[in-house]
C-alpha cells in the first residue's frame, strides 16, 4: 500500500506543480496581454489627439476659405469688368486704326489729285479747287472699306462691336447703293 500512497502523493504533488506552472504561464501571458493592450490604448489615445488637432486645423482653414470667398468673388467680378473694358478699348483702337488708314488713303488721294491738277495746268480759274472736293468725295466712297453683317441693315467701321459674329467687307459706295445706312455706334 505504501506504493499506492506514494503514488497518490506524487500524483498530488505533480498536479499541484502543474497547476502552479500553468498559473505562472497563464499569469505571464495575461501580464503580456495586459501590457500590450495598455500600449495599444496609449497609441490609440495619441492618434485620437492627433485626429482632433487635425480636425481643428481643417475647421480653421475652412473658416479662412469662407472668410476669403467674398474677396475672391469680388476679384473675379473685377477681372470680368476689366476684361470687358479691355475688349471695348481694343475695339476702339481697331476702329481708330481703321479710320487712320482710311484718312491716310484720303490724304494720298488728295495729294495725287492735287499734283495731277497742278501738272495738267491751271488754265481754268478755280477749276482745280472745284475738282479736288469732287475727287475727294467720289474716291472716298470708292476707296473706303466698310463692313456689313449677314443679318443687319447698317454698315460699320472695322472694330465695331456689332461685327463680332460676321464681317463682310465692301466699299462705302456699294454699301450705300445696296441700301445700307451708317451704324449709330461707330458711324460706319
């Protein structure tokens, strides 16, 4: 019987030792798990703090955008207004350039008429002074270029704002002959 008691005692001791060993292992695992969980919670708290900070920055930036929007809209309106003004001034420059070219043609025609009138002789008194305006008038209508549109009944000078969609060149005399009248904006 002693062998059985010994075996029972040994078995009890082994069971107790195994239980202690198991408790140590589980306790160590629990400690490791708890320690790891605590680190993750600290990291989560740190990340949440960063998220909160970034959300605050986004809110501040959105407020700045909202405050700046009226100024941006005002600047866009100014750009549109200045662009329109620039286009109007460009039309005026184009019209004045065309008028300058037309006036230069008239001057050249008058010079040519005056030089041919003086070289052909001035035997008739007052003949050359009367012929210059007539030459000026007829050559003006023949040499001056005006523009008509596909749909309008007016003739225009180059650069007129009404010539944006269509622009058909012809002489002033031809435009008048076809029944076109001068534009009230550019004067034709």
